[in-house]
C-alpha cells in the first residue's frame, strides 16, 4: 500500500490511550499578552473577549460534557471530567469492558461555530474524532467521518492545521507528521504578535520602536494578515521550500502559500471563504484597496448580541451616506446583514453556517450566477506569483483530497516539470506517487531516491521507495527504509502494516508482532489491526505486501 503524501495521516484518524504523563503546557493568551496590557489596557481587556483570543486553550476552559453514539460504527463517545482531568472515552456499548480513555489537553475553536479537542500521547499530538457543533448544540463526527462504519484510527494533528488557532506554532520533528519534542505551540489563542509581529524592541523602548500596524501597511501586506487565516479556497499549496508557519506580519502571505479555487464553484458552499467572497462584492470592487476586512471588523473588539445590529449598520452607513439609506431604507429593519449578508451553510463543514460576504444587493438572486459549476479547472486567487509548479501541486492535492478527475492533469503537469523540481522534495514525492499509481516504477523510484538525497527522513519517500523495493524482492532494503519511517511515525496504521508484512517476508515474525503492538497502542479500537496478530489468519499467515 503506497502512502499518499502528507494527506495520508488525515485519512488515518484518531485515538489512543494508556498512560498519560503530564506534558508542559502552553501559556494562555492572557499571560502571553500581559506585557502589552501595561500600555494598552483597554485594548487588551476588549481583545480577551474576542473569538480570536479564545480560539484555543486548556481543554477544561471550554468543556462540553455529554455523550454521543455514532450509529454507523456503533461507537459511543463520552466527553467529561474525572478527578480534575478532562477525558474522552470511546467504546461499543456491547463491549463496555473494552473502553478506551484519553486525557484531553487542549480545545480548538472558540465555540462560535464549534469545538474540538487535542490530546498528547507521549510526544505525539492527536485530534478527537468528534467535535461539538454550536448550531446543533451537540457532538457529531468530524467532517469526513460521518458515515464510516468503524472507529476511525488516530488522527494526527499537523502543525499547519494549528497555526490559525494557536500562537507561535512549532514545526513537527523532522520526518514526522505529529511528533513534537517540545511544545507544539507556545501559546493558546491568537496573541498580539500574530498580527503585530515581534514586540521585543517595541517593549524594550517603551513604545518608541515601531511595531507592525496592519492598517498602515501596503494593501497586499495589510490584507495578508487576514488572508493568512481567513482564506482557504478549494486547495492551498505551500510554495517550494516554504511553510505557512514562516509567515510573519508585514510580509506577503503569497510568498509562502498559494490558493486555488475551482472555476465556477459556488462561493457559498465552502467554509473559510470570507475574503474570496468579499472580493466579489460590489462594495469591494468599487472601493478597491481602500476597503479591507478591518473596514467592518475591529480585531480588538467583538460586539455583543445586543450591539451587533447598530454596530454593523454604522459600518454600512459610513459609506452609504445618502439620506435615503439613513432614514428611509427599510426603517422597520435596522439589521442590514439580515438581507445583504445572510448566513448560509458551508457544505464541506457540517452543522455550521457562514455569513455571505458577497454583500448582495438582491438576496433572492444570491446564487443565480454561481449555481452551475464550471469545468472544474483550478485557478489561483490572491497569489500573484503562483508558478506552474504551484498549479501542478494544486491539482495533485485536489486529487489526494478525493477528486480522481484531476489525476491526468496532475500527472501531465508534474511530469513535464520533472527537470525543474529536482530540488523540491514535495513535488518529487507527488510525482513519485503518481508514477507509482500508473505503474511507472522507474520514474517513481527516481523521484523517491532524489527526495531522500534532499531529506534523508522524508517519510513519504522512505515508505514508498520501500514498497517499490519489496516488489523487486529487495526485502532487506525495504525493511530498513520502512523501519526508519515507522520509528518516526509509529502511530500510522498503513505504515505499520507494510513494515509488518515485510518483516514477515523476512521471517521475523517477532518483529512483525512488535510493530503491530506498537501501532495498536495508538489505535486501540482498530479491530483489523488486532486481527493481524492471529498466528494463522493474521499478517504472517501469508498475505503479501500491497
């Protein structure tokens, strides 16, 4: 079985248990921003009440205690507190004695739309398979797992999925998807630094040294502060040799990430598309660079429910100053957003609704221009320097996320770029995976070997080159590569299964059993893994590597 690039851990999802040592904790936004409060007390007090400041924290700070039974799999999930610890338990009601419990360490999500939880097993960070959705006031499975008929495997939490909810997010250890030798992030919530940059000189000089003020930046850099977390598109691609973790306020996010959308796609059916929607509005097109997210939103202040109508109406009237708007335009309804910025469900995120930022003049015609999908080609948005490599990787990522119609385009574009991507391990891994899927094993092997020359612990290249070696009968070489990858990622079932098969082929049944026992410790409810330990029908009973 080939491991398909970095998307594989997202397909492999959740849970483990057993002993849980207390790790050091990230500090809260309250503590991290305390140095700013000495001079900016009013802003500090106001900001602490915003969704950004409360985007994450200790699990106990945002605990939703209840249970949930997932009908397709028959699994029961219980979130609660025991002896001062927040815990998630999961089991089948028919076999309660096989219950697994993990201690939850952090919550993620302000609760405005929903909340999920993170937990550590040793140095490995995972996400709960269930989330609490505000719209339903109840738990349900994470997106993508609603209809599966089994308990999902452990869901690794990668650093790139943390950066918009936590602050000072650290990269995972080299070669791993979710192992952090130190703290995965230094602070919970979004701290001042995430929008204003490093404050050290500003603090040392008692405010004399400048700090980043987004509203004073050039339009592209100003908008990048918001885009870095509030734009997702259909596909987001890290540029060659770059990481979104490296973005800092004052820079252009397009140096690190490129964003792609499907031509003709409905702009109301995706989450995290506010920036894209706003760019389509008449308000933005007429105002140009004078209008930005902060025209209507104050990052330091969130109006209460009783303040919202007047607050946002005042934003509209700051531009629409004609007497008719102020006095005679629907005097019976002062809530401009109820007609012009309706809340619409995002199809790719169940149970949530997003405000339509297209600011439509006629709400009834909201989807007339967008109802029919186009030819499903991808185009770059907010990415002025996007390259042919970025576009090829966008098609590849869309393929990895389940759209098989993009396979030919991804293959043709990456294959053509092979001479130019010899120092780009992510693109080499992508081309290698595509080549292996097409049984073009010479190209695949060449790509994986080059990727390992660039990064000796590239787990994608290690595991997939090992599969090629196993098919060639090079069992010793295959086992060596798989063991290196598994030592870094012992929580990944697909990797463990391949290693155990090779170990069986090498006649080392004891090593295969140890490999399976290790991965089961991270995935205790995976019955298919436990069945592989059977001496007759299990993995050493003759099954060949796939």
